[in-house]
C-alpha cells in the first residue's frame, strides 16, 4: 500500500506484483473492492505488465477507521485475489 503511513483524505494505491515462471505477466479482469468502516469505497483498477493495482480515494472523516479491500485479477487462466487492511491515520 502507498503512501505509508496511510492518511485519511489521501489517495491510496494497493498494488500486486505478478510474476509467473520468472517473467512478468500482464493481468486481465482486474477488479477492486473496498470498505472504510463498513461503507463501500470505489476502487479504480489498473493493469500493466507485471502489476495489478487499485486506487481508492479516502475522506478526512475516515480518520481512525480501517480501509479493507481486495485486488482480484486473472493471469494465464487462473484467478487470484489479494486482500489487505490498513488503519487510516
């Protein structure tokens, strides 16, 4: 997750490196899910060779709450999901 530490009111990016067989692979079907304190947050997916990422916009009112989310993608016919959680400062 970037930036570190994660602050309320900032834009947060969760990224996953994708390497299969020692070579970077371009993911397909990237989807983002996220919540802050039980409220849904929209994530913007992005896929480049070797990386899948989701960008979330947080609010100042979310200070002290936990951002939970997942980055899901497909690579070479397999579906993968990476989950994360971070407290907003």
